[in-house]
């Protein structure tokens, strides 16, 4: 402050021809001493005279006080009692900011009562101005009051606790920490600051693992309990709003071998050079701290180097400063005994030591320097505007009213010596700008503060920090993780318990059919219709379409059997054509046999329509193909049956049975049987045709492709008609069982139809209990089995005779009636 005042007094552009003076009071960090000094400041006399101002000196323009928030609030409360309305102020003797230094007093001191207007009653508080100028604090960061109007004359050159707390909260959010511990001093400073931090981080869904208050007075039991809480907590980041009282806690944590904690320190802990204990240093290694932005005051170091107790004997603080820097004491009667110290000789040289610039509180010189210049600029603006016609060189103390300084201080705006703008907002606070420092423990067990960024909490986007140059605890460069529960991977969702904080949760796999495509998903989402989650349940994929493919084992078997089943009738047909002139082939209308073999070949081939991916066209063809080919086969068998019966009935002369021996009647039976089936299929297609069916519900992870038969009545009607044809043939064959057994056509028809009926009786319940591709496989298998039953029963015995017993292929053998010969030959 002395350096700043001397600079102003020597400057020609600021308050020219005016000399500033000062008075210094030491409160000893006690409220009572602060109030005593304030009363002495107000009365202008060493002896306190309440409500009186002894004008032996010029009136004080401002008060720079104090470092502590409690003392600052007490001073502001006292100063608030001495104010009056602007429109009832009377002219008094005027002067300048805190007259000349102590000792330069006037003998004719006059005590003037402080004037209180009657108009004080009923007027608004904002209508009043202080009678002394203004109060500027250089280190009181706590809130003075909730309402600015209570202490309108209070200013400060350091950002308040609110901005510190907002800055710490911004750092927590920036690094993505969601589980943090809070530690504060059990005082107004700590509680108010940590409460703001807590409110801000909760807004961003950050959870508080614990909130502990350190006692101002040493209480080892509470300190141990707090240490145990920190040790047991999973929080790796601890936000602190405390000062030197944290040292016993660090010692406890060191004894418990607690490592890996990141400390976010407020302004009170930013001066970490005060920690001399190596255990404290280990705890703070890799921590982050914020402190109000400070710059070295140009010329201050040279000014201090010129100080000496012998040349500044009137300065009572020089000897104490000298003792602190050189660790010595001036005489044996000194109250403060420094361990290991020696006597000061006065021959010590400040040029030989540079550590004094790192002493605690030295950084506050920047704030004090700005405070002095703020009042000086307010005085300068006031005098220039009060009498603008007067030249600057002629400015003087006449007409100076201390209460007017307050009005100009509110609007003051200037650039300090380092080029930064100094101003005050409506709350009396300066622009909030903080430096972010990273604490490094050097090889010499000393601290080194590395600036890693700047932060302006009042501007939402003003956070400039270099994450890459931060060295965290343990020497790591990656950002530490501080969460209650690790992030839930994709495919899982968070499950919260009512008795746990929101940041603590369990990771539960998504239910079947749901996905979570982001980490830390609160819920799992269902896949859209037609889609299903992948194996990890991280994304939805189109559902697999299920049908009876050709390449699967079942499809391969059915397809192979279908092809073979269609080739076998062709081979038999070729064999029959080759032996078409033999009695065995001609015995029962070879043309009907050829047509039956053709129908059996087609019926086996129609099974291929039941394999592969169903289409609308395939669904229409598969049932009509099956119905028409089997209608052809069964009609041929019915014609053969009627032909067999008619052949033996026609032995009687004049019987009607000879009419059925005509080949046209056989073709008419076949044509009629196929036409009726064709009529049924046509009606089916007109009323309710088969169609492609996509079933996404039977199987949750796939879509079943099948053919909807349309009208169940038409489908079962078609099957019933085939059963009618088979039943008529079986009845005719059964009635012809007494025919000569050497001619065994009726027996073969009866045997083949019984096999066919057995297949279809098994098919019906199996088909009714099958779905999708299994229903198609069941029907295809039934078609193949019934076709093979007809083929085997009707033609294999004949093929055996043609290939292996050609001697039996004669008319005499076919007309024999000996039973044993027939079975023996077969």
C-alpha cells in the first residue's frame, strides 16, 4: 500500500498537485481490534469519541480493510451506522484520503458532531450514501450480506467465495467426475463455499460421497473420523474449502497410507508453500488449486529491496518483516521466539535471498495495489467532474466531500499497471478470474506450482485448461476416474436402489428383445417390429427369416428324396415300355399304368414347392399341385380297380360289366376325378386363396415364413375328396379279393392303398400340431411317403418279375390259381 501511494504521489497524470496520506491499524485478526481501529479511523483521534469527528486531519476518502470476512463484515456494519441522505448534507471542512501519516497532526483539532437528518425517517435505504467514502477489502472472499443494500459501500478487489465455489464445480464437471467428496472448514467461510459447490454439482447430476467439516480448533477425534471416512470412500476426488486446519488431516491420511486422491483446493489452500511437513506435500502432489488471478506488481520487488530497518525507523512493520525473511530476532525481549533463530544485525542483505516473494500473503500485494489505485481514480474522476473548468494542476482539497467518493467508486474503470481492467459490478465485486495451478512435488521435496489454465465462473464458456500438461497424483497424465459405479457397457442398463445415491447403481443386462446402444443407459429400448437384438444386445438387426431351406439337413433329405422319388417312376416307366408286349404289362391296361407312373413322378416333384423361401406364387402352386397330382394318381387307381372288377365280371354273357372294359370309360373316370378336384381348387382360390404369411410372434427372434392355407374348409375338403377316391378304390379292391390270386392286381391295389391311408392317418395329427416350416416339412414328408407307398405296392412286385423272374412273365402263369405257386413265384 505504501508503494502504491508513493507511486500515485509521484505521478503527474493521476491526482496532480495532491499528496495522499495513510494511517495503518493492525486488527491482529480480532473483531474487537478491527472495530477499535475503525472507530479511531472515524473519529480521527487515538481516543475514540463515538459520533464525533475530530478534524485535526483531512477527512478520510476510503478504508482498505480487511483480510478476514468476519472482521470485514463487522467493519461494514459499523460504518453503515454513519450515513445520511444526499440531499440534506451540509458543507463541512474537506480534505483528502486518510490525511498525512501519523505524527503530522494539527494542534487546533476541532470535534464536529456527525449530522443526522430528520428526513432519515421514511426514506429508502438506497437513498443514503456513506459519510466516509468506501471500504475496499483485499482478501475477504466470503459474502458480506445477502442483500447489497445493507452495506452498499463495501467493495473488494478479490472475487467472492461464490465465484470460487462455482469455479471448483466447473472443474468437477469438466473432468467428468460423478462421485466426489466435500471437505470444508467448520466455519462460515467453509460452509457457505462448500454449499455452493454442492448445489452446482448436483444440478449436473454429480453425487456427493461425503461432506465433512474440519474443526477450527484441533480436535483429533473428529480429524480421525474424517480420515476414516476418506479412506473408506470410493471417491478419488475431494473438493476442499478450508485452510491450514487441514494439516492434521493430511498427517492422519499419511499414516493410513492413503494414496491416489485428487484434491481440488480453494483460495485458502492455494498458498501451499505454507505446508512445510513432507507428509502434507505428499498428500497434495498432483492436486489442483484455484486462486484469484494475480500479477507481479511492477517495481514492487525493487521497492522492497531498498527497505532497511535503519532507514525506515518510523515503519513499525519493517523489523517484523526482516525477522520473518532472515529467521532472526532483534532482541532478547522479543515476544516471538523462533526456533533455531539468531539475532538480527541489520547487515543482512535482501538481495541475497529471493524467497520472500514466495512468502504467504505476498501475492495479495496485487489486490492491495488495485484497491489503492481504485480509490485514487475515484478521487481523480470526482474532482475532474466537480469543477471541470479548473486545470488539473490546480486541483486541491477544497470542496472535497468524502461521501461522494462512493458514487464515483461504483463507476470507476481503469487499467492497472499490468494492463488489466479494474472495475466493480453492482455487488462491489471485481471481474472474477482465477488461475488454475497444478501442484508438482520436485525432487528436492519442494512444491512447484504450474499454471495449467484460467477460469472465469461468471462466463459460462470461459474455461481454458490444458488437460495434457496436468500431472495427477502418482505421476499419471491420464485423467483420474472418480465414480461410484463404473459405467454400464452397451447391452446393460442402470438399476438404482432407493437407499443409494443416483450415481450408485447396478448394471443389469437388457431383457430379451431389448437393446442399449449407449453406455450408462437408464433404460433398454425395444427393437422395432421385424428386428431383433444382436448377440451383445447393442443394436437391432433384421430378424432372421425362418423357412425350410434346401441347404439344411432336413431340406437336403426331403429334396433328395423328392428327386429320387420322381426318377424312380420314370425308370419303372422305361422298364414297362421296354416290356410293353409282355403279358404282365398288358394284363391290366398298360396305358393306365403309364399314366399312374407319370402322376406319381409329378407328386414326388411337387414336394420341392414346400422347400426354400416361400413366395406368394409358391403358396398358390404347392396345394393345387399336390391336390391335382394325387387326384390323378388316385383316379388312375380307381380306374384300374374298376377295370379289374369288370374284367372278371364280364365272363358272364350279356353282363353290363363289359362296358367298363372299354378304355374310354377308364379315361372318363380319370377325367371326372381330376375335374372335380380342379373345381374344388378353383373355388378355393376364388373364395380364400393361400397366401404368404410372415409370423413375427411365434418366435421372438425370427420371422417364420409360411403359407397361410386361406380357407381351412377348402383345404380339408380337398383332402377329404382325395380320401374319397382312395376309399372307393380300396373298397373295389377289397371286393375283388376272391379273384384268382395268380392275377394279383387287386391285392396290390389294396395293399398300396392301405399304406397310403396309414401315411395320411399319421399326417393329420402331425400337421395339426406343427407350425411354420415344420408344417411344410410334415406335408412334404406325407406326400413323399404316400407316393412311395403307392409306387411300391403297385409296381415293385411287377418289376421284380420283369427283372429277376422273366420266366414267370407268361399268360399260363398269370392265369394259374394255385396259391402256393403264386406266392412262391413272388
